[in-house]
């Protein structure tokens, strides 16, 4: 019986939903789900999720105590909103949800560790085991060192904004649970840098990057999972069939679901054994040397942190405006 490409993909890869839209998650029934500040900000503006936002704000106002400023209430609510969405998502999916640490902490190991512990504490207080949560951290050297500490405490991490092999290897050597190399953002950079309008899927720089990371991990027996992320088109996804996990937006999930056909497995640990791959050991100096020598990875990591930071600021502004409306409604009631 013919299958659609989404069904075929699920036979060789764990499919993850890349969205904060709970209705989309219900529709596509993924194993896991990932969120980020931009996705949470978008979801928080949808009318169907206003109750989640309002309840989070009112609870934060109560917990902040009498005399707390609006900024203090918003800060507390901001910390809790991603968890509120995560809890809703975990009621739907059988697997794990990824919740991101404040991008403004990306170069501060100790602050990242503290924030991750707080997020896990919120999930545990709601009755969710820490095994069902992945803490998303930007793959800076400081972020990777934070993840190394957290993993030793049994707090599992998803290292995001990952663009280079040096970042991936450092994560694997730190025994990080999962990494999210960004396929589409790598393609974006190369198209802009070269002036090319498109690449065939098999030559897509993002696809080639994830393939090299996958092969390296399987060749040397690392347990860190590879989850391709940030897709621009269906061809990128089909070229990575067989990757440990792929996190996919609702639009592309729908496209896969609506397309019938065969889907050959492209990534396979069995095929890696005979590959000739040089093993690299990564310390801080080597990491920085390789990072500084990779214009694409340097540009996209900095740009990604900046973008997530702007999304966080937008979310804080949205929460402040919503809190003002709630307070005015209470006064007039």
C-alpha cells in the first residue's frame, strides 16, 4: 500500500513538531516537540492561547506579591510561559518537549545552569519527570559547558543554534543528549554569500553539514542524538531521511503528509563504518580557532542569539501590554 512521505519518514526517523501551536501538534501527532522564543511569541499572540497567557500572568502577579512592579510580574511570567506551553504540549505528545533558556544568558555558564535548574523545577512541581524535558541552550562554548554540568545532574539538553562540526563534536564530548543543527539557516547564509538562488537538495550546504555530523557521531560511537532543524523545503527533509530525529514546521509536515511516494533512507549507521573520517578532539582553544575560521557558523550563531533575544524582548512587551489590560479589566469590573 503506498504511503505518504510523512508516514515513510516516520519509519526511519523520529518526527518532531517545530512549533508552539498546540492545535498543529494535535493534528500531526509527533513523538516530540520543540519550541523557541520566536515560536512561543507567535503562539502567545494567537487568540486561542490567550487563556494560557492570562492564567500565567495572573499567577505570576499573585506569586510576585503585593507591591511587585509590573516589570517584576512580567519577568516572572516570562520565565513561566514557555513551561506553561510545554505542559500543554506534554499532554498531547508521548515523548519530550524542548524548552529554551533565555538567549541573553548564552555566554554565561553559571546563569544558564541556574535557569535550566529553575525550568526543570517548574516542570517537576507540575508533576512532569525531568526525562520528558530537554533544556535548549545555544551551542556557544559556555552553553556547551553548562550542558555538560546539567547532563551530569540528569538534566537532559538540546544544544541549538548549531552550525559547525566543531560545535557538534564539543557537544558529543560533553555527553549532551541531543543537538539541533540548523539546515535552512546554513542554506540561507550560503545563498547570500554566493549569490546562488538555489541548491539541489543533495548539494544543499545544510544537508551536507548534518550528514557530516551524523556520520561523525556514528563512526565514533557517540550517543548524542542528531536532530536536523530549520528546514526551508521538503527536499532538505527527504535528503536527511534516517537522521535520528528531524524537527519540522507544521507547513512542511502538511506537505509531507500530502505527498505520496517512496522515501529511500539516506543516512544509515551501517554505511558509516567504512568511511574515512578524522577524529578531532575539541578543547576551548580548538573550538574558538575552528569557530573563528568558519564565517558561516560565526555569523549564524551570533545572528541566532540576537534574533532569539529580540523575540524575548517582544514577548516581554506583549506580556506587559496584556497585564495592563487585565489590570484595567479588573478595575472596571
